[in-house]
């Protein structure tokens, strides 16, 4: 889909490949299939972005020992709800929150809590996304 | 849809119930069915959020005598247009603006005016929402 | 302060000059000295921006008959509070709100109302700006 | 669709009409049919907004000699990606970027670069829009 | 500082007073003097805002049993870092984070983590605020 | 200033150190002393953030061949102006823009252009930052 491969070559060097594979293993452990799907969905249009989300976002940052996975997901939810316009990412990360042991009640409580800081509209939109994730979990095998 | 009812129980205490009912009456007076629909739509996924939008947002704040309903809707529109990503809320509140006597021409003028502060893209998106509301009013009985 | 005058020349054509002068008269009528000061403060660094804020923002938009000055200021306050990081602009426009007859109590009520849509932090920051404006009005001749 | 024509009359004065026509010619040169479609789509709901996007945004600003079209589109992309919630506008301007000679690889690189400043979610959303534009170009005659 | 007390009277009704006092006790428990100072600082300019931050934000929301204090602060930090322009609020809540047992290293890790979602600039600004809080804790008796 | 070094240790591994040094050389080439100062200023409070801004932001992203430095700075300016609240970062990157050959007139034109997408207030704030950078360049040896 891109007219040349220029500027993308380095993401397949041995060093970058090792970083990406490590990041993808972290991503799969947390986000399951939904996370892998994000990276895969970027393969045709912006493979370097997918590479760096995996290599940097998950391999370099998420995997750091300084914060437990539950805490990371709470920060992530707080940020995504406040940013707005991140419904697809919120969907992945509400799923990830469930995966690391945050309950459905806690997720809806997170959304209510965030409303104090970013207002009710963002919280309503996040609740709609949460419903989608919960329904998918109820009607399909969990990731 | 939630795994336990923990943390939600207090919204049905007599005091909270009275606050919610008062808020819902304010909400219904302003937003009509569209407002009730927002609260109802949260009943399964985040009832406490719905409760507090009614009890706090409408009962505690909107109902205060310090600002007339027309003024409150103008502030609301200014905020929602600028925030972006609040199309569902903008739809409810453009309807509410009509309900409190703000004309269609005034609403489109509000959107044009807001463009100076938040840029053209937010104004174009708000115009698309306004069209939806106006068409619904033209083709269905008003709320 | 700029290395060449290239690209700025057109703002002093007779047509643009007439548009700017008209806009500045609207601006002065609403914002008084504070508004003029904004345009003046851009004269050395970005005169074309100052020109277009006057010519477009005030001459083309604010002066349109479709919305009264009180309503325009309510929309402006709603947008600026929600955007955040616009404290200098909020200061000018809280002054302008007073100039068009919006009371101090209404301004603080606007800020409280906006909190439902954009959260408490933006409302607290806007309140700090309102205090500054009110104190300046109490200790100095009004613009 | 509006209840009166009040407040819109001035956009068809000879002076405003000349400004709009000039702006539309700039817009068509850059954005092609997609740009015209945006203005046309506002004709029923907010014609004054469409007028000022053409007259001011394109006639007054985009056409200024101080910055080449490629540079303007790079700034535009950086702004729209960071703002979020501007997917329809991003679609028009990714098309415009291709029109002024920015390659597909450069556009995806712009998106990756912007991620450092506004985070990964905005970049992922922008990539989805880029894919849509690229596919439309591959399957239909270019604008 | 306000021209009349109209519209503020209800915050001192017995019911509202009880709600505010409960909220203030929650606020003091979490945020210590810094939290009280925020409410106090609003007493002259926007007492109703101060009331509702205490009564609603802390009494109604923060005190709910559905999420532990540590989790609430992680969500709060994620939201405030992402919103940007909330440095005063971030200062209070970084202090609150320390109060509920989140370590300094965890706080800086939260900021680094949030950078993936909202970009590096917001994270750098948050780090500057964290330094201020940490220095104040090192040089003065803790709140 | 941090209570333990846990979680930070990996940024000094040979691999990370090489990545950081490479990133810092890119950063110094573009941003000069101002860029180094940003990283240095994070050394005490959030060294891992400083590391990753250098290693990822500059080494992995900025240094990619897919976009020339001038284009990267135009995208950066567009993003930072639109985000708002990024004045310190805007200051560094307006300096960087000058370093890669973008003229002062082009920078002010970039700011005016961005106003169409993110509104006048953000553009006025960015102009104030540009003035600071230009004055510093006039009164001190360039970085």
C-alpha cells in the first residue's frame, strides 16, 4: 500500500526484530488477541508504528518492573478516558484491564471516578465502550 | 452485566433516590426524552454514572437559579464543541437548546462563533450533528 | 523581529485595512483596552495573526447579527474553559463578559456549569482567572 | 433547514462573494473534489461556516505566500492528528497532502513522528484514516 | 467579591452542609492540607464550586467503596497527565498519591507510562510538577 | 530524589546506553543545547523518561530517513501548537525549527496557519513563545 519501503527497513534489523518480538510477547500476555490485532492491523499501512508500539510501548515501557500490570492499566484507562476520541484503544485496554484482574465493577467505577477530572461526556462514551467489551466477553470465548 | 452490586448500593438510599428523582425531573424538563434516554442507556452498564449525571449534573447544578436555561445551554454548547469527540452529547444538547428556545439559526451561529476558539474541524463536526437533530425534528414529533 | 516582511504585505492593502479597522472597532466595543492590547501585543511577532483575529474573528464573526453579544460571550467562555491552557484569553473574555452585562455571579455560575462537561480542574483554573479579573476591576478604573 | 435567513445575508454581498470564490479556487487547487465537498456539505446546515472556511481559511490564510503548500499540509497534519476526533478533516487533508506531492511513505512517517508528541492512540486512528484514503486512490480515479 | 449571593444560598442548607462536611473529611484524609487549601482558595471566588468538589467529588465519588484509594489516585494521575494544563491539580494529587502509599518511583513510572498514550510533552510537564512535590516533602513537614 | 532505583536499572545496560547515546547525538544535532537541557533536567526526577525521549523519540523516530528534518519540525510545531499547554516544548522546538533552516517568518506563518485548525487562543500563546525564542537568539549566541 506504500509506494516505497524506504525508511521502514530498519525495523527488521536483528536488534529491532528482537525488541519487537519481546514487546509482542508482553502485549500478548496482557492484551491477548486484541493487542496482537492492533499490531497486525497496522502491518499494511504503518508497520513502523506497529513495530514501535510493540517494541517501545510494550517492550520498553509496559514491561518495566516499576509498576505492576494492574496499576499500569488503571493509569492507561485514566489517560484514554480523559483524552477522548480513543474508543478503539479504550476497547483494547478495557479488555486488558479484565485480563490483569480488574473487575467489571472496578472498570465502571474507574470511569465514574475519571468523570470528576474530565467531565461526564467522556465518561458516558467510555461506558458505551465498556458495555461492548463486557457483552463480547459474555458471548464469546475470552481472549 | 456487572459481576457484583458492590459500590452501587448507595445510589438507591432514600436520600440519593430523592436527589436522582429531582435531577431527572430537571433533565426531563430540559432535554425531554433524549435526556431520559441517556440515563436509561447507562442503567445496565454504569448506573452510578447515570445517577450522578441526574442527581449532581441536573439536580445540583443545572437547577441552580444563578443562570437561566438559555445561558446554560449556550455554555454547554461552547464546551462540547470545543472538547470534540462528544457528538452523542452534542446531539442531546442541541435538542435541549431548541427546547429552551434557542433557534436553529442561533445554534448554527454558536457553532460558527466557537470556530474562532477551537478551530474549523470541531465546528464542521458540530454542524453535522446539528443537521441530524434538525432533520429528526422535521420528520418526527418533537420531544 | 522577523527577518523579512514577505507574506505580511497584504494585510495593509486598502481592503484588508478596512476589514481590520472594522474588526478593531468591534473588538474595542466589546473587550475595551484588553482586546486592543492583545492585537497590539502581536504587532511585533505575528502581525498577520493580530490582523486576522481583528478582521475575521471580530469583524466577520463577532459582528454578525445572528447572536447577541451576551450569547457570544457565554459560548466563548464555555469553549475557553473546556479547552484549557487559555488563561490569557479567558482573562480578556471574562472582562468582555462583564462589559456586555454578564454579572460576576453569572460568570462563576458559568464556570461551575462547565465543570459538568470538562471536569473540575478546568473549572478551578478558570475561577483563579475570574478572581484576577474581578480584583483588577475593584482596584482600577474599568476598561 | 434554518428557520430564518437572518445573519447569513452578508456572505452573499459582492465583497464576500469575491472572497469566497477566491478561497474556493485555492481550496479546489489543493484539496480537489474532497475540499469542495466539505463546503457543499455545509450549504444546507451552516452556509456561513462553509463560506468562512473558504474565504478565510483558504483565501486569506492558505493562499498567503509565506509558506509553501507542502509545508502547510505538514503543519495541518500535525495539528489534526494531535487534536483527535478530526477523522473527516484528516481524510480530506491526507488527500490534500498527496495532491501537493507528499508521498504515502511520508504521510505514514508524519503519523509515526506525531506519536511522540500526542501519543500512540491518535497515531493509530490517523493510520486507519490514511489507509482509507490510500485505498480510495487505488480503486478510483484520483480527485 | 461577587455582586450578590443569589444562587449560592443552597450550599449552606443543612443537607448540603452535611454533604460538604462529609466530603471535606474524605478530602482531608486523602489530600491533607493541600486538598483543604483548594476548597479554601475557592471560598471567595466560587464557593459553590468548592462545595461541589467536596460534596460530589470527594463525598459522593471518591468515598465510594468500589475502588481502593490507591487505584483512584492512579486513575486520577492518568487523567490529569493526559488532560494537560492541570499542573495545580496534578500537584495536589501527586501529594495525595504519596499519602495513599504510592511511592515516588511509582509516580515517576506512572508519568513515563502515560507518555505512551498522551505523548512526551505532557509527561515532561508532569515530571516538573512531581519534582516540586518531592522537594517540598524533603524540605518541610509532610501534610 | 527517588526512594529506590528499582525499575530504572535497565536504562544503563550496554544496549540501552548505546541507544540513548545515539539519540542524544541526534537531539544535539537538531535542538542544540536546549534539547540536551531537557534531558539533563529530567536526570534527577525521571531519568527513564529522559532516556526514552532520547533513545526512542530521537534515536528511533527522529533519525529515521523517511522524512527530512524540516518536515519533522513542521509536523512537531503543528502538533504542539494544537495540543496546547506545551509551551516549554514549543520553545525547544521553535529553536529546533530555526536550527534546521525554517525562517522566523515561516514559523509565525506556521502559527497563523495552525489557527484554522485549533483556534486563535492556541496561536496567540504560540506567538508569545516564538517571541521569547527570537529575542533570546537576538541577545545571546545561538545554540
